[in-house]
């Protein structure tokens, strides 16, 4: 068995021989050293798994030695041992990222426990995570067949995300592979649930919170507090992505309320985000504002009138305070808004659409570098998190907190990593989206789609009397027969939205207040 190599640095090292014997009997190899400079030389020449470091030594003291260690070996764990209990010593050591802090006199068991805690922490956590998931696996599988309401599915999806984020921390990916099969099963049943229940949600108040209700039920009540408020709509932000950036935002804001709602179908900007700003279903937008609505087959932008729709909704709700709308697609736009944010503090609402995550999602099918950076969901979340930490969006949130803005964060829809092609035959006026189609003549695999022959039943506008909507279920994506293999390979393992999946439909709405 390989012995764990420990470097122990102490100017009274000879007095610690009983400790060495104790540790060596338990599988450790202890290398003694009596000063900081020799320790740094040893670290350069040898590999140690952990350092035990005395704080009070002549010459190069413990804190100075610690600083040099962290410069050359930032990940090498160090346990600081000291007689000094002064607060500033402890603060300096902790600030230098020590792994543990022990006060002399220390007994051998203290040392042993500290070593085990640090060196075995990852293995212990991994083992416990696997054990807990194995217990939960059965419960999740059993409960899957009894999910009857929209809230049941939200709760189940929250649990799935929790376990996905936990299992991805494991070095062994086998449990994550088991989880992926469980999530696929969930999406299959969720698609059936949506197919059976979705149309009824528009008929009464028994359904979930939907895109077109967000402003009236969630945003508008918060505006009555007369605090300057930012509504931040991060395009294409999945619930799991929100979980990854949430911690960073909580450095500046605290959560007042956090709910999940359902994006309407199709889960695309044209439909879901327009509905948020209009406070209407797509059918009602098309009826009331025909000049602001374009059908899928028509040329031109499909979401060019969000500001107009927002102002019309505010007028309808008799909201009299000033509002502004900002769509951020470029860095300079964000920087300009940050610079001028104080000028918006008198407004009742500052609405901001932030497009970067959506751009990453779409770029995966177009740019090889994004395919390399985000080959799977784990990497996609990691990319989102890394981007956010140094993004202008984070700077905007920091500035908003300083100016005491109330912050409302949401999205229009999520996205799913598609894997299975589904062939569609259609005419020229059919929409081009890979997760839904609308048109007059559609031939498709009935098992792979939700077929809506009457768009009005889903509060969707019709292109013509005979037009219908079809939505891809689970991780299917629509492909035409022409040049089939090329497009199958081009879009497989890409992020798409517009269809039916947990990832696309169940999305966050969060109310935050700045730290005082």
C-alpha cells in the first residue's frame, strides 16, 4: 500500500517523534523539517500530499512560509499549528487558504483526524453522495408514475436537478450515466403529461403559472412597493443554469421569493418572451396587435416590438410610473447601461433582456470551439458559470445592488441537448425550428411529437385554416429527408428549444433584495 507522504515543519521537530511513530503506524510517511526555508527547498524537490506547518519559527516564520508555498503550490493542503491564539494570526492564516488550524499542544489523534478530514474528504463525500443517490433512485422511480399535477412535476424536476449537480462532482461518471437514463424516462412521461393537460391550462385557474401571466401575477405586485426595480430576462436560462450562478448573485442580493413557472409552447422567444412582455397569449397578441406579430414563415424579426408590448401592458394595468426597456446583445450596450444605471433609479421598472446565454446555445451547432467547450450538460453549466463570473451581467447586478434596486430575474424558456432525429415532410411555408413546426401539410412520426390540429386550443395563431402545430417531445429534433445525414450530424448533440421537455418548459422566477 502506498504511504501518504507528510512534510512536518517545526523548529522543535525533535520533540515530535512520538507523533511521527503514531502516524507512521497508521500508514503515513512523515518527513521532518525544522525551518521554513528548508521546507520550501524540499517542496521543490519532492511531492508531498500535505504539509503540517508551525506558525512560530525563527527566520522564515509559518505565515511567510505558507505564502511561499501557496505561490508555488496553490492546491497543496497546509495545516497550520500554533501556540498563538491571537485573532489576527488566525485570520491571516485562513486568508492564505490553509486547510485547517490547530492550537498547541496537539495530541496525535487531533493530527490524525485533521489529516483524514482533508485527505479523505473527497472520497468520503463521493461515497456518501453515491449511497444517498442509490437510496433516492428507487424513490424517484416509484414517484415518477404517480406525478399527477403541474406542481408534482416541478418538485420532481427540482429533485432531478439537485442530484444531477451532486453526481457531476463525482470522479466516477457511472452514476451520472444511470441518472441520465432516469431523466430520459422522466422526460418521456412529462411529454405525455403535457400532451394530456396543456390545453386545459388556458381554460381555468387550475393550471400552473404561464409565460403570459408572469407580469400580472409576479412582476406587477412587486412594483407597488415603489422601489426602483429591474426585471432581468436572461434569454434561454435553464433552471440548472440558474442554480449554478445563483450562489454568485447571493453575494450581493438575498432571495425574497423563488418560484418556477411553465414556459408556453412553442418554447421560443417569438412566443414565450413576447407573451411575457405583452401579458397575452400569442393568439391574443396576433389579434390585438397584428402589426406587431409575424408568422413563422414571414421574413423579419419576430420579437422587435417587446418594448411596445410592455408599454401597452403597463397601460392596461394602469401603471403610471416611468418604465424603460433595454435589450443587451453586445458588450458596449451592457457597459453603457451600467454607466447610466443611476439615471434609471427614478423609474418604476427597468426591463432588461440579456441575450448571451442564448447565443452560446445556438453557437454550439455553428462553431467547433463551442462544441469542444460544451460537449454535454455538465460542461454547458460550467461554461455558463465561468462566463457569468467575469461577465458584464454580473457587473450590472453588482451596480444594481449598490443603487438599491429590487431585482427580478427570470427567463423566457430553457433548452435541451437533442440527440434523436425525427423526420418531417412539409411544404415551403413550414417553420424552420428544429423543435416545433407549424404549417398546412405535415407528415411526421406520431410517437415522437405532440400534434395539435387546432392551434386555437393552445392559444396559438394559425397561418391558415388547415395549419397545425407539432412539437418534438423528449430529445428529438426535426430533420427533413433532403440531405438527411448531413443535418443529422450537424444538429445532433446541439442545444435546441421550441418543444416539450422539462429543461425547456420549467423555468425560474426569482425576487431578490439587495443586502443592507
